[in-house]
C-alpha cells in the first residue's frame, strides 16, 4: 500500500517526470544541498592522510563528487529506487583516523595511508553487500534499537571535537563569523526566506569566504595568515581530470584496519535504513519492505566498493540533507535526483572546480565543523525520544556507553597495547577498535541493551518500530 501521508501535498511524486528545464534546476538544487557535507569530508581527511599539495587535495574532492554521482544513479535505478542521494559518510571518519594513526604508518607517505584505508573500505563493502544480499539486515535489526543508535551516531560528531574550535580559533574573526552566519541563516532567518532554509551552510561559507578573499586582496590578510585566500591553487590545477580506479596505488588489506572500519559500516547501515523510511514518507513512495531495504543496503555496499576502488578515502551512504530538501520543495520525483547524480559526475571531472574549494581558509572550515558535527551528535540524541528516560536501566546504559566511547580512545591513544611479534596483528586490531569511540560506544550499548532486562516499551522498541511504519 502506498504511503499517503505526504502524497496529496507533493508537486511531483516519485514516478513523475517534470519538464526537462525544471528537472535540471531541481537536480542542481539537490547537488547544492549535498555539497557542504561532500566537500567537508575530503577537507577533514586530507590532514589525516598527510595531503599537503592543494592540487592533490582538489583531486580528492573531485573524486568524491564523481563517485557520489555514480552511486546515486545506481541506487535510484537498481537499488531501493527511492529518490535518495548517495554521498560520503561521517561514520567512516573515526575508523579512518584510527587507521592513519597506526604505528606502522607513522612515517609513511599519504598514498600508503590511503591505500590502507582503501583496503579496509573494499573489505567492508563486501561485508555490507553480503549483509544486504542475503537478507541478514532484517535479522540483525532485532538487536538494534534507539538506545544503541543514540550513542553510536552521537559519538560520530562528539569524537570530532578537536576539529571544531581549535580550527576555527586559528583566526576567530573569520572562524567566529562563519559560526555566527550559520546560526543566523539556519535558525533565525530560516523562515524568512526559502534560500536560508535550503542553503544555510553554503551561504555562510560563501559569505565568510568572500570576506576573507576581500581582506586578502586588500593586504589585510597577507600570505601565511590563517585566513589568507589565494587563487594560486586554482591556477595550478588542470581544467579536466577523470578519476580512475586505483589512482593512488593498489589497496593494502590489513586485519586491524578492516575490523575497525566495520564499526563505521554498521553505523552507516543503521542510519541509512532510517533514511529509507523517511524518504519514502516524504516522496509518497510505498513503505519500504524487507526486499527494498536489502536492495538498498546491497547497493550501498556496491557504492562503497566503487568508492574504495577509485580511492575517495571514504565510502558512500544515504544523505539525510537531501531527504529534507524533498520535504521543503515537495518534489519527490526519482528523475530529479538521477539528474542531480549526472551533474555530480560531470562536475567531478572538472579539476579546477575541486581545486577552488581548497582555497577555503582553515578557520572557515573549523567554523563549519562546529555546526555540522554538533548537528550529527544531536541527530543521534534525537533517537532518545522513543525511550523511557526515567528508567535507571536506560540512563545507566546511555551514560556508560557515552562516557566510555569518549574515555576509552583517550586511554588507547596514550597507552596502545603492545604484544609479542606473533600477535602484533591482534594488538593492531584491538588498538584500532579501542581508539574508535563510535565502536566502543556501539559495542557496549548493544551488549547491555540486549542483556539487561527491560520491556520493549522501556527500551523504546515499540514506539521506534511504530514510527518506522507511519
């Protein structure tokens, strides 16, 4: 039975085909909606990999857009066939940092680091494909409820606190301006004009970036200043470059890296399944059944496999931002999102376009992180609406999972395990998992929630499952 909650208010339903010009404009809007998050991930990853050349950083950004376009087309055409955009995932950041921080990679070049991450992403993708294609998703979801999801997703944002104020604080006038503008556009002005509702982060970045560029041109921010903006990076980049498989070298498969990355995959799958239900509600599509969910997860795995082969340094997942755009624009047509995917592929081959965003000063990026990572944490916390927060059982599980998810990585970073030569592989696995807060929090939450006695109502399972089918 079709989901009719939103059907009567839609301008275009899921199978509708708007006029060509409208389709292109609406597709470009979806591209702009996912733009901020997609640019943010390579900018965060570049220092961890050790990429210092702005041109190479631009190549990484362009590759991310190129793969996002391909995987969006695959998902909307053969996957769950929902109008849902695929792009980079923040769930993979913590495991990636842990992999890049392994002692064996301490003195290696950035290509070697990304090769280890590629190997972990490819192996994890095969795991996700198996989980989806065999129908194991439905069976595993029995053990995952809001008490597990809340710390898992929230710790993705909270674990990245070192990239917020310290980066913005390199130059608070510009970093603070970015934070102020994001708050102004997204909260105070969002109902005054639709443009603020759709693009608050993009508008804030462009405004702060423009101020920094003007101050640089006037000589106020000279070369070497944290907020100095120069187009030299743009001039050095070629106009066109086509990303190709294994462009950074052959992937390296390490047991420690693979096991650590699986935590990111589990978080990504859980988050995506919630996105499928939300997307179906807003686009007027039928409520996703097990077959739809299994296909969706299978093709997310295929998308991650492609991302690993091409070397985005990340995987792919469903984008909540674009689901929100469907609700705001009342356009749920699959064709529109597919057109957005084509635009991503085209712009992913324009190297100067990727290089342009390497000129964004670090304080602006730090200001953006303060807002975006805080929002990720709050999305995780929003799952607590389903549980009984007066339950001492629930409060203990949540508090313990959150605290240990933040505390245990600090211990492992300061005191990594050292085993004998025959068991170095085991030490690497445990150190990678222990230094990934999301993995620690998820493991403790799922273990305690499924072993400490509690009713379905108390655990939030009744309300959560009902909410998925509304």
